[in-house]
C-alpha cells in the first residue's frame, strides 16, 4: 500500500512540474524510457537564433497506458492515458472503473492536454436495478467530481481537428458496504471483430453481492490504426430468455453506443415489452442487424435475483460484431485495410485512406480477395511527398495486378465503385519494403474527416511538418463541395522558399484518382498596411521576410493577413500543407478551411 502511494505521489509531482512549466510558456515535452537519452542540437549558416533551456528529470514510476479503454478494479489510483503524448483523432475509449464494497468514487482531472472542448472525458453511471445507463457529467480540469456509486463508466472522445496530448485522471473511493447488493461482471474488448455470448461470457467477477449484472465495454485500440469513419455492424444473432420462477420477470439486454460528438444513446433493448407481457415460460428474440459506433456497451441484467438460481436458468444470447472501414488513417510498420471482405460492397462507393509507414523509403502493397468489376471498380495507390504533393500517376490495384510498391513513407489509397454491378470487398496488406538510410526531414500528421453539410478544419503548423487531411463521406454524393480557404499563414524562410497548401479533388477513378485543383504559396497572401492600403511587394527575399514579420508584429493575431479563395471539388477532397524550416516561427502559421456540400 505504501509503495502504491509513493508511486502516485511521484506521478503527481511530475504532473505539477509539467503544469507549472506549461503556465509559464509553451514548451515541448516528451517522456522517454530507459536510463539514457540522446539529445542533439543543430543550426545552419543563416540567421542566428537564441538558445534554449532543456529541463530533464528522472521519473521513478510513470505508468503511461497506451491502451484505449479497459477494466480497472481498485480503491484508488491514477489513470494515465497517453500522458504527454499525442493522441489520435476520433478516439473513443471506455473504461469500467469499480471500487468494490464502497459507496462513492471521487474523480479529479489533474492534468490534460486536450486540444479543444470537443476533446473530453465523460462519466456515466449504470442503474443496477434497471440495467439503464445515465450520463453523469463531463470532467473539467483541476476539478473533482464525486459519484455515489461503486462503479462508473469513463469515456474519452476526441474530434477530427487538432490533436492534443493525453490526460491524467486521479480516482479514489470512500465509504464501506459490508454486504453489497450487486456483484459486477466486467469485460472490455478491443478487437475489430468477435462475439459476445452468454452464458459463456468470461468477465472479471468483482464483489460478493447476491444479484449480478454484466457490463461489456468495447473500444478500439489506436496503437497502429486510426479511423474516423468506423461503422461497426453489431448483429443480434439469437436470444432465449427464461422467465423467473413464479414471476413474469425476464433478464434484459441493453445496448448503448456513442455516436460522433454525442453522448451515450440506447440503440436497442431485448426482449421487447410487447413480448414479455405474454408471460410465457420462454421468450425468443430473432436475429437483427444494428449499426453502431466503434465504442459501445452491452449491459445484461439477469431476471433471476439469486446467483445460485442463475446457474440453472436457460437464458442465452449471442451477438457478433465487425468493424468495417471506408476511409481513415493507418500508422504503423505494417497493417491491413479491410473493406467488405467476403461481402458485397455498395454502388458508388468512394473511400479514401491515408497511411504512414514511418521510416519507409518504399512501401509494399498486396491485395487479398477483391472480386471487382474489371472495367469500373478498383483500388488506386499514390505516393505523397512534401511540397510536391501527390505523385501525378497513380497505380491501379485489382485482381489482375495484386502487388505493387511505391515510394514512402506516406501514401493515399482510394477505392471507388460505379453504379452498376457490385462485387466483393478486399483486404489490402501493406508493409515497409525498404527502410530509409537516414532520419526523415519532415514530420507527417495525417487526418481524416467525414464532410458534413458544413465542415470546419484548422491546422497550426511548425517547421518541417507535412499535414495531410482527407475529407470523404464514403460514397459519391453526386454533389459538388465548395472549399473556402478562410486562413492561410504561409511563412517564408531565408532562402525565399515558403509554406504551401495544395487542394486536390479525389474521385478514385482510373487516370484521375487524385487531381490537383489549386496550389497556394506565400505570394497568395495579402499583407494590408491599413484597411485600404496594401504593402508593396518587393522582389528581394530579405525585404519580403521583413514585410511579413512586420505585418505580424503590428498585428499579432494576424487578422490583417488574409486570403479568401474558393475551389470546387467532388464528394471527396484532400488538403496538403507543407512547412519550410525557419528560426522564427509565426504564432498563427498554418491554414483553416470550411467546406459546404452544394
């Protein structure tokens, strides 16, 4: 116990140091494992900058968990998720926290690096008497929340815009119940496909109550893959519920899911009231297909109130789940893109994936399955490079051409189908074919977002970064999208090279899968000296830099440095922002856009 308290104290001490430094000025921070770390500093021959101070500290215990979701059974502790590290877009993680034989749980969000208010932690409770789930509250930073329950559901959600860092959640319990009413059986699953079967469900059984309740939480692990268009097919395969002796009471299954940017919602309950009202000995629930988000909960409250009787009842049910993907982001040394494998895909599909194989000079692709219409349905693969963007000639992958290689470390993959015969889906395997001989010069950041009627996207850049944002709905909408560049702060370096922004129309069609629509550079930015007067634009590179820096010095928020350009694309489009290396990074460097379906 003393060792555990010492570990928590060490973590809290480190977090206080991080928070103190954060309040003084924006700092870069990271955590490395091991007893040694290699630190390098380099400078070029151009403008001299100012030096720096790099603080380091030995951390004796820092349990940082990279696992999205899980089951926690403890009286007190700290939940650290990607603490000091960047989390992915569109994460949906669920933790089941239970403190047996207690009356309340207190939660405190000690530290977070959330990018905006659309990235948050939410706490919910489950009414063990009814099996219903209730939202309790969002957890704010530097605040505490006490819930008068011994079990809570903690959900973390991030949106599809700017990524933030992780969080540290401190929890403790209080109060004592010597004879609790309920025993909790808690499960967490994170695989892409599988089944939930009762009574063969193996969960962590906690407590000694006379009544039981089963809770299964599902969230996906984002260690090597990120998706913004995950749709999970949850199939209710079968169910038989036995009436409790001498009553008309049956067990009940409740299924909750967490749609994008929304709280938990109940999608189905089995069996239905109109069936149980007949009070027959057995109730059979037939098969039904459901579509839910990647994070969902299945709660089973047995109708029989005694654990001893539970072993004799004949209640059984089975659910299967599989996550299918039409667009998203994959990051890893290898992986598999799976779409409708061994199942028919839809007409007029338009899927866009971005993949990064870090340190890969070349990437190898291999198609598995895929019974496509030879003329009109296919996969295309194109390489993406800094500043030059998407390579002009894509490679078509089909049953006739199942393997190919291309330049790494980043590629865009499209799948498109027309409106006629629809075939069967595929698995596309990718892996590093050849490793780079030296460290890459650029850091890549990949995003995927589903266009709404009106969509906003903002990216704040630093030197030597390449931001690649794909926008696709998964199906050809048959409509045009108007993309408005609402902000573009392109920085010029000492060699007169500038940041660039490229906008592509993505159709996935052979020969025109990804087509450049518009390119923006430093010369597209208008610097206003006053409302009606613009700066003269000299030829000298030094003078141009002086004008840019002076404009931002006079107006640090950059509202007088503007661009107003619109482009038209199809149902899917791609934005690539590449940044040059500079010593004096502008605070508002980057771009912002809005898109509207016409």
